[in-house]
């Protein structure tokens, strides 16, 4: 899984550098029975959102430890009452950036298919953390 994560992060370098976002990783070896394309779809959606909704000069921390993949950003956050709806199809918690409101719905569906639990913690104007518990 680490190799896939590192390969995918290369695709985000230009986008992150445009906003002067620092991406840090702390990855331990871990294998999980998941279709590679499905994992890439989940990972890329979460990282793309972490960049898109981050602040100029922000940070993203990605860790894979103890069967938990954590993606934490220093972005705009999500209002507490809206967090419960973010996985609904076409739901958009903000009009800050473009999007159709389907990415997190796809993430949720793939995670359900593979029994991966998603935990979201967000503080408005501070950060959002997505944890995938395998």
C-alpha cells in the first residue's frame, strides 16, 4: 500500500506546490485485500480534497500506522452539523471550490464494500481529518 501511496502523491506535487502546501508522510508497511484501482480512487479523492480545501501555505499529514490511514489537513474545515451529510451523493458542505458532491459518496461506497470504517473529525477554519480503519 505504501508504494501506491507514494506513487499517487507524485501526481499531486504540482497542485500542492501551487498552494505552497507541505505534504508529510509517515508510512509503515501494510497490505490489505483491496482492488488497487478502488484504493487509488479513495486515496486520491481524499488527498485532492485536502489540497483543494486547504489554506495557502497549509499542510497535509498522511500516516499509515496500526492499520489506520490518516489524512489530516490544515484547511477550511467542515461545520459540525454538515459532517454527517458529506458522504451523501451530490451533497456539498461548501461552495468554496468547484465540485459535484460525488467524490466522498464514492469513497464511502468503496469503503463499505471492503469493510473499511471511515471516521471524520473536522474543526471549522482549522482542519479536517479522515481516518480509514482497516
